[in-house]
């Protein structure tokens, strides 16, 4: 049995009745046995039974009235339920008085029977039971009635003298009075209790009425989340009965996701102990999504501890949906405003502010930021001759003389163009006095219509001679007049159509909505223009370009419609031809680049779907230019047509051949199973290209170079595949032509690595990861430190210090060449300036690449760098240029070197002897020093040829009056040999390795201290 209030009450009532009945039988029998004989006990037992029946019948009556209903909720006490049955108004008052009298008189009879054994005892204690029961069940009145009957009965029947209302004994009088006082007190207290219970019951019923009748869901849960109370609105929202809700938690009522959210919110409310209000979204088991505005709060027990929560939830699902619909409608309205061809304006007359839509600005060719957002902005746009008309129309409407604003005016746009505009609007808001507050309207460009109308008026005299068909239709849409061109185009004579509707020309290609929109536009805008399909008299359907204008009288009533149309059949045919031209090469009839792109995408999808290869071939004809030069361009065109025809003869159905232009073709070979199969197809293509083509009286043949990229082996996008095939085609040409070459993704990967390396170098430059090391040049004869050469190094954050051979090959020839070179010049000048400030005046030389040197602004940038470092004399700065760099563009190099020498900067020709035509160009180069390449100096001691080269360069430098520096001096023997050959200046590891700038001062002191050059001079003299 479920532990509902109803069931608990039934169990309690049954148990109480059983206990009371057993106690009454046992106690009453024991008492009878003690006070009466067997004869007397018979009457007493009968009286006792009668009393028990009466008392229990009354108790059952009130108990049954107090049974809670089956749908009762909450945890009301059993005494509360009993109280509900005895509160005032819950039973007829006369019944309670009758019960009190009957019960008291019954007890009087019992007392009379028992008095046989208690002759001199009034036994007033027996009457307290009926008094108490009467007072508890009936209140003050029945209690007093029972007290009065008991008092009178005892006085008359039990107190001497008997059968009179006089009391002889003071002791008896005291007991009698005490009985009356107890009855009155018990009755009064019972009445107060009944009134209190009545008030509680009234409040409870009022609360139940509010909870049950409200449309909001009201509920109470215990600490475990089980429902203790819920009203019918909550049951309706959940879609379950109250019996199915009581005692269960949210997991039994909602899907898991919704239940978890609800229980988490409940837990937070009970933990925080605060009132909580916000929206909750739930989904029922029926799949219905609901949104509630919920207020929840904690419930506290007598100890102040949270033992549950209450909640009130209002269903706002519909309001949320309405808000969403309103938002959608507003967005649609805004889209409609943005999409219309008319400009919207909204004039707040009180503030003077005017809103104008984006289309408004488009119509007047103006930017929104140029708008002053007032009426004067529009007034300045109006043609001066039309201002008075505009102001008159607006004022008339504001004064209520017209129902709307409507005028056509000339407007000077911000682009300087004069246009006709139609302005329409009306007052949408007035104050209580009728004064206008807000006017809304539209601005329409009617330039085309105005131009047409003017043309119509001017052309009225040539109506009959117009080449375009003209038809006049009255307001009832009946044809009233046509011109000869109408008959020529449609085949209908004038008498065939007069009085009939234009529907007779309908082709059936347009639905009713098309014509409704057309006539609706005419009605609102007085003009419609568009393409329409009509039918001639002979049944032919043809397209025409139709313009219809509505002609109104002075009152604005439409009098007639004038339609002007022209047969655009030839234009449509021409459009079809243009579509053909847009997708196909006009010479060969092959797909062009646009159609190729479409088929390219389809071919890639097909390849990805079936797993076969897609071969992308870029084909270029070999010797095509020679054919053009020898036979002329017409012959070249015939050759292209013939080659295209030959190629189409060897291609399969799924293959695509397209011409990009000139003699370049692209082939898409689909469904290739392997590279070997691709090679077989390519062999056939090469053979097809080489088939002779008849041109006039000659047979001309050419070959082809084909570059091929295979997808998905080369898994890139379409443009990259085509570019890779193009690259492979150039490799095929370089390899001897008349062949194909497959693109190598690995080579392309290396190129990408090179680009990534450049990106890393660019980052290194921006993050100051490059440093300069300095290697000295000395005079072997006297030990003087002539200069230092600045050599770049990369202080890599992960790999440490890297030599230039690791990264300069990537820099040379790239777009980093100039930035790196300029950084080297600036860093070297900065360091030289620091040395000069410390009294160490020494020349610094830097290496300049070919691309950097030949930049147009090289001299200007060098001059700016020198000016930024005034502490370094230009004569103490030298540029070293590779011999090959000067030779690459001799004239430009000579010009750059001369301009730099005018700044005072010296030049050295580095790696001399490794370039080309050195003797030819040496006399032209304005250089001061020749540097013998270290590859010759290093092996000169044991290689006679290298020794001869070194000696020749030294003599050549002397002949051209140039100083000479030997690189690669690694030992004293090298130095001694150079001195014997007449070369005093040297540089190399035998003198010093490249070092950081901060180590150079210490090394220079050490060099002078050791005087290693003296050993060289001594060796030279001894030799």
C-alpha cells in the first residue's frame, strides 16, 4: 500500500478504533465485575453496549468526514486530517447539539444503573467524558449543553435530597460546582481550538485553491528530489497524473539530460540557500521542448536546516516562440528593405533627424558618412527649379491637405549625374493635437521611365514609322491601337487585335503569378520592363523585350498602358553563340580554360571515387613558331586544327582535351590504372601529334613536349597539378623535345623546403640571430693590421653557431639577398664606429652579393648608411665583390662601383681568378684590390699550376696598379712564399681565424707582441 496521506489516515483510524474498542470492553467488564452482582451486570452491560454504539457511531461519522481524498498531496499530520472533519461548518450544528444531549443523557442512564451499588455517590466523574467529547466535536455550545444536562441530572437524581434541585451537602455542592466549572473551561478551550483549526483550515483551503487554480506549476520537493506536492498545472506540463508524480524524482519524469540539469539546479539552490530565478529548458518523454521561467527557494526545518525546496514555474515556451518569430520577421523586414531597389527614408520631424537606407545612398551615388542626416541634405540634392514644388507638396501633406507625399523631382547625385527620382511618403505618427511627428517614405529612381516618357512624347509623330512594336491598351486592358511594327512582328493586323486583350499574344510559358506581378508593378510604379515570350499569329513563339508604361490623368487615374517591344530572337540566338564561345575554343572547337576547370574538378572526384589515377598533361607543340614564320598565321591555325583533330582521334570517351591558347593544350586522362598505362597513352599522343597535317599544298608535321602530373600521387589542388605539369613540360623541352616528362613531387618538395628555409632565415633576420665575425688582413712585411673582413654567422637557437656555407646558398638570388646585405653593412659600420671611438682606427670590409650590388638604389642606401655612422670615414670602409658578380652585368656594375667610389668607399675584387674573361674586364672595373682565391693559395706549395696562377695574379695586379691580397694563408711557409713572389698582404687561418668583435682588440695586441711576421721576413732573406 502506498504511503499516501489517505492510506496513512485509514491505517491510523482502524488501529485507533481497535485499541479503543478492546480497552473499553476490557476496562468496562472489569469495572462491572467489581461493582455489581450478576443481575445488575446484565443491565449494565446492555447500557454499556448502547453507549459504545452511540459513541463509536459518532466517531466513525467524523472520521469518515476527515478521510483525505485520493489525490491529496503533502505530508499533513493525521491530527490535522481529523481536525478537518470537526472544524466549524464541516457538519450541521443541530446534529452536534443532539449528539451532546443524547450522549450526556446516555451517561445519565448508565449512572442510574450503577447507582444501585453506589447509593450515596453521585459519580460525577462519569460525565466528564460526554462533556469533553461534546466540546471537542461541537465546540462551546454543545459543550455547555452537555454540562448543563449533566449538572441538572446529577442535582435532580444523584444528590440528596433526591428528585429536587436543592443540594443539602456542601461537599456535594463543591463537587457539583467543580463539574460545572470544568465543563465550562473545557467547552471554552475546545471552542478556541475549533476556531484556530477553522482559521488554519480556511487558510489551507485558500492556499489549495490558489495553488490548484493557478496556471503556473507549483511544486515542493524533499532533499532527495522527490516530489511532495504538485498542482494540476505541473501535471499538465509534464504530461503525467499527480499520482505518477508524487514521491518520484525528475529522472522518472523527464529524459536523462533534462532530469540531470533540473536536479543539478535544485542541488545548487539547496546548497546556496538563496532564492534562485532564471529560465529552464526541459524536454518531455514525448519529445516536446518547453521553456519555463522558474523561481526556486529552499525549505527549512525547525532547526534551520534545508530539508527540501519549493518552486513556481511559468511556461514561457509560446512567448519565446513568439519572440523568435518577431525577430525573424524583423530580420526579414530588414532584408526586404536592403533588397528593394527603392531607398527608404524616415524623418523624425521633432528632432530633425532623417534615417536613409543603404539603397538610398546607392541611388544618389553617396557614401553614408557624407550624410548630415537631416532634411537639408535632401534639399541640397534637388534641382533648383524643383525645390518649390517639393516644399509645397510636403507642407500640404503636413497640413492634412493630402493623404500622402508624392512628387517626381530631378536630383543631382554626388557623382554629378542628374536623375529623376520619385518620392513617396506619408505621416505615420501625430501628437494629440494632430501635429505630424514622423514621416516615412521611399525614393525611387525613375530616370529610365522619365526618359522613356520623354522619348514617347517626342516620338509621337513617328509612331507609325517606329521599328519597335507599339501597343496601346486602355484601363480595361483592351487593345485600342497598334503600329505597323506590331503587325510586322506578331503577324496580326490591326483589325485582328483591336478590342481584344493582350492575352491573345500569350505563349503559355509564363504562369499567372508572372502576369500578376507585372500588372502589380505597373499599378504601383507606372512602369514595367522585362523579357517576355509571346506567340505570333502563325503559332511561332518568340522572345521580346517589352517596356510598359502607365499613363495617368491629372487626378492620378490610369487612362491607358503603352507597351513598346522588340523582337530579340536574334539576340537570344547570339547569346547562345556567346555561351558556346564562352566554353569552347573558337578555332579548334575544343573546351577552353573555363570548361576545363569544370571537367577538371569532376575528373578529380571521379579519381577519388574509383581509386584510379588522373593524368594531367600539359602539351606544347615543338616548332610551331617556325611554321607560323614560314607559312603564316593562317597556316598555323590550320595546323592547330589538324593537331586537335588527330589528338581527339586517339583519346578515350572519358578523356578531355582543351586548348589554353596558342599552341598549348591540356589533356585530362581519366581512369589510368598505372604509370605504365599512362606511358602507353602518352606514346599514342606523341604519335598523333607528329602525324602530318595538310596545309595548302604542303604536309607539315610538328612534335610535342608533354609535362605530366599524376593525381593522387601528386596530391595537390587543380591549379597546382596544372602548374606542376607545366613545369614538367619545360623539362621535357630542355631534354630534347618530342617527349614527355613526369613531374617529380620529391623535387617540388625540396623547393618547398627551400622556401621554408627562407622563411626561417627571414625570421632569423627579424629576431637579430645573425652576427658578424671578423678576420684580419695583415702586411707580412711589417706586421701591420691593414683591415678586417666582416663575415656573417648565424647564431641558431637550436643548432648553435652556423657558418655561411650553411645558409648563404639559400639567401643568394632570393628576395632576402638585399635585406641581409644591408644588415651586414649596417652592423659592420656600427662596429667600426665603436672601434674608432676607442682609438682603434681600422678599415672594415664586407662582402656584397651580385643581386644586392646591382639594385638600382644601392648607392643611395649605402650613402644613407654612411651618414648614419659619421664616426667611420668612408675610406675606412671597403666592399668586396665577387669577380663573377661584376661580370654578370659589366656596364651596370662599373656604373655602380664608380658612384660608390665617389662616396670614398673602396672596392676589392674577391675570389679573383675564378671568374671569366678577367683580363678583358679588369681594366674596366674601378677596384682597388684583387683578392687571390684561397683555392690557389692553399695548394701553391705543392702544385706548380696553382703557384703559377698566384704568381700571374700578383704580376697582373702590378701591371694594373692594383694591390693584391692572398686568401687562404694557413702556414708560415705560405707567407714566406708570398713575400718572395712580391705579395705583402695576406689573410687566412695561419694569421687568425674569424673572431667575434669583442675578441679583436686582444688579438691585435697579441699579434704585435708575438711578431710572427719577423720569422717570415727572415725566411724570405735567407731564401
